[in-house]
C-alpha cells in the first residue's frame, strides 16, 4: 500500500496533475458592465442547493476579470457544448476580444449568456467565500433556459485538454 504525501510534501505541479485527473464541465460566466461584455471561462462550476437555488464557481484570487465582473447586477452562466473549445480558449484570452464573433444575449440587469449554450442560468451574487488562492462565488439562480441545444454534449476539461462526454447505456 502506497503512503500518501503530507501537506508539506505536496508539489503544486503534482497536485495540479492530480486535480486534472477529474473531468469537469466548462461554463462561461459573463455580464455586461458599463456597456462592455465581461466574462471568463471556468471549469469549477457546480450545483450547490435547490432551496435556495444556488450554483458556485471558483475564481483565482489573482483574476484580473473578476473585480470588473463582480460589479454587475446580474450574471449569466452558460454551460458550454463540446463544439465550444475555441470559444472557451477565446474566453481565456485577451479581455478585449473574448466575445468577438460570439452570439450573446443580455438581460435587463446585464446578465450575459451565449446563445448556443447547452443551458443558460440567469443569476445574481449570493455570497463570496475566501478559499485559499481562490474565491468561491455563490450565485443565486433566478431563471434557467435549456435552450434549443439540449441534444448536444457538454464540453469537458480533462488533463488540461478539452474533450467530449461519451454517454453509454448500462
């Protein structure tokens, strides 16, 4: 039986590699702030609660985007489809080009969603929780739209690469 490393022995690169072994979906978190689309891609999205309806996203404390994005009143969370690999990379690129050529919709409160997302959540900020080198952002879900792309597969991030989910019957 292998002995697990202690906290003092954890190498950040080995830890990142270990975390990367767990596949996750990818979302776009976005809003219109002062007339400009602001957003980012996140692979740390998860459901939290049904009552009240909450979801969460973890954002690096060093994020240059979150301070601007958190000034929004409403937030859009779009579950990305497997054909959104290039869009996801774009959302991680230069701020001024993140939404170039991407079809979006903006709600009255500024929540911005991608038109071709698998699911689109309209949210507001519920709470922020400091968590090491990240901030866990809890968002209250105000509405959800399953869109017209329900048959599509989600974009999956696994071992630092994008892929697709292959569902099989049992």
